């Protein structure tokens, strides 16, 4: 017992988080594998293991760090998809620990511990899914932690925390450059205003923050330069982004600020978006501001009674619903808090019980990340809702206007919602830690082993198993192939060689120029096999002519589609997955996001 008392509480909590997350997640992360977005980093990590560098050797659109983390896990655990899922678990564990580190400095340990239950189990915090957004969330949450610590420190320690906050904010670029740009711009604007107003940021503090920021950028871009990928990285991550996403200018800014509500469409849709996604949240947030501005604190029991049913409903709804549909209130709430930090710090302290630097660290950075993701896709359906919700929770815990009992009730309600979510998901035979885009059917369906060496330790559905077996029988290892779809992992699973620098033909992954160069390469060196989606909103069927196609990036889609159609006379169709695996299994596979059932294989004559 004496030894245990000498162990820092944070170390014990980290050990506990690791054990709980691994034990509860291990069996289900090994169930199912989609071939599109969820398996991106497994494929690109495998490429890194053989010396390929993103941007230099293949087209890539976001930061490189997740690629190399995945490659490191594959180096340890083997070139298996399960290694990629272990990498995802690591990032989730670290993120939970960072939230704990913030929460325990804002409230009691029991309240912070209850919040850990929510973070570990509820999808509103994170799915077990290896994706760049989780890295970005980790880094800007870390930045918030360092800013919080700086606000409670003095001297060199304070300057050190500020430098770490700047470095953490800058490291977002290693995962999601769009979030990094918005975070950098908004952080510079807000800290500049605070410095001008004489609120916390003296010259030394301001310089410490931005020296840390610059140092991290030098490290990231210096490593890209050493790898010979700096020029291509800047081109693909920053300069090509507007062409890939098909958004720019005032419309993209309006899209971000409104959460996509004001660019959803004309007529009733526009007014409906305005009323539901803007007017209603304004009323709710206005009521919150009014309550916080009153001198009399709201009774903790009243807060608890309101929070618990709301949290339970959210826990149930969000398992099958779009979390982005509920992001408007936390987005607007955080925007209001940050606005008060800039315009009226005195009212921020009096009404909300917050210091401006804490409001910036815990409120601004999630909003900036959400704006960046909203700008990358027109209309509703995209954004960083988990970051917004976690940011709103942490801002609430930071407020001195919410009594200690109210904070404990908040943590308890969220913990109950997380546990209830797990129970409902398991009752429905649904993988509770798999996002819809990454799910491979019901848990009862993902019980089949594959002989593919990259799927050792992973159970998949019978339809996916038969699909992969049929594809492997048609495309021999070592042959040349080109995948006309957002299914880059097929290159790894089938062990076939891509003659181009494009591993995904998703419309927002490449530019028209990238597509033109790939088509020129394919004309000069036609691959032995083409693997093409027959029915995908990003990849029109090669079997039909669609001159008027106008997808997310019409130029890239047009060039790729027309170029491949011009090559089709050299190929013969040898089968469609749907027909090869039969109607029963085809129906099972068709329910998944990668629509692998409508994939056709062509062989060169």
C-alpha cells in the first residue's frame, strides 16, 4: 500500500485506462473490415514499410503522421489489419488520458473519473477507427491542457507550458492540415487580441507560445524535406485542396460558420436549415447565457435532472444517427464563449466563470477544427462534432459558475449514457466501437476467418470472405492492376502492383491534373487488371458514358472516367462480385459502405 501511494495518480489512471480500453475493445476491433476509408492507413502504412513516402511516391491529401504510426505498429505486430486497429486504440487511450488530465484540474477526481467512462465507451468521444481526425483532436486537446497549466503557473514553467501549447497546436498539421490552418489563424487572432487588450498575453508569453508553434512546424516540414517530399507535400496538402474539394471563397466560410445549414439548398431546405440549425440553437444558447448572467446560481439538482435524460437520449440516438446533426448547439455555445473572451473578458469571468486563456484553449480550438472540416465539404454531414461536444463538456467543467455537485452530476450522466450505449449496441448485435462507415455487418456475421495473411486475427463476414477469395482468384499476386474506386487496401490484400501514383480515385482525393498524369501512365503501361466500381457516387460506372457527370470534383472524375473508358477496348470483363458470390451474400455485402458487391474485374485481352 505504501508503494501504491507513492505512484502518481496520473500514472495509475493511465494504466487503468489502458487496461479497461484494451479489455473492452480487443474482441470487437478484431471483427470486420471495410475496404474503403477505415482501412486507408493500413494500406499506406504497408507502403511506408517498403520505403514509399507519401506525396513523393503516391498522391496523398492529409498529414503523414498516421501513416508512419501505422507502419510502426505493422513493424511490431506484422503486416496485419489488426496492427492498424492497435494503433487506433493507442491514440484513443492517449486522448482519454489527456481529457482526464484536464478534467481533474477543473473538478473533483470522482467527477473526472466519471467522465472517463463516457470517453471510453460513448461514440460521441471516439470510435476505434484509425483516422487522421483523432490525431488532430489529440494535439489540439493537448494544446488546451498546456494553456490551462500555463494559466496556473508562473515564471519559466509558465513559458514552457505556453511553448508546449504552441507546439501541440502546430502538430495538428502532421495529421489534418486544414484543421491546422484554421487553428493557426484563429489562435493568432485571439491571442493577438488578448495581448492588445492586456489580458494575460504579455510580450514574453505571446512569444513563448508562437516560438513553440514555429518550432513544431520546422520539425514537421524539416522531416518532409529530408524525405524528399516537402514540395509535393505542400502542393498536395495545401495548394490542391480547393480543386479537390470543390469549395473556396465566401461560400466555404459561410458553410463553416453555419455548419452547412445555409448552403444546403434553395427554397424550403434553406429556410429549414436556417430555422433548425441556426435559429433554434441561438434560442438554446441565448437561454444558457441568460441563466449564467444571473447572480443566483442554478441549483445543482436542477442541472442534474436536466442533464441525465438529455444524456441518455443522446447516447441512444447517436449510435445510429449522425452526430453532426447535433453539433450546432455546442458549436454556437463555444463561439459565444470565445467571443466574450475577446470582446468582454470581465463578463466572461462574471457570467461564465472562465478565464479568457482557458476559453481559448478549451473552446476555440475545437471550433476551428470543426470549421476546417465543414469547409472541406459543401452542406451538412461533415464537421468535428466529437471535438465540439468534448469542448463544451470541458468548458462546463472549467466554469466556476457550475458548483462541484453539478459537475459530478454532469460526469455521472455522461458515464451512464456511455454505459447505456454499450448495452444497447450489444443488444442490437452491433459493434459498439465501429463507426457505421467501418462496420462489416452484425457481430454475429463477422465470425469467419480469412486465409489472406493480412487478415490474420481478424474475423470478417462470410460475404466479405467470399468476395476477397474471388478477387484473389482473379488477380494473381505480383500482377499489375489499377483500382478505379476508393478501395486502396485492395492493392495490399491482393498484392498487385499499381503503375500510377494514385491509390484512390475518390473525387476529393485527386485533382484533374493528377488524374491526367495517371491516365497517361496507364496508356503507356496498361495494367493486366482493372478493378472498378460499377455504382459509386464518386466513381461512375465504366460501362456507361456520363459526359454530364458533376460530382464533388467534376474535373478529376471526368478525366479519370473518360480516360479509363478509352482503354476499355483492351480489356474484357471477367466478372462482378455480386454475381460471383451469389444473391444471398451479395445482399449482405451490399449493406456496407464500401459497396464492394458492385465491383467488376477486367482482364487485359
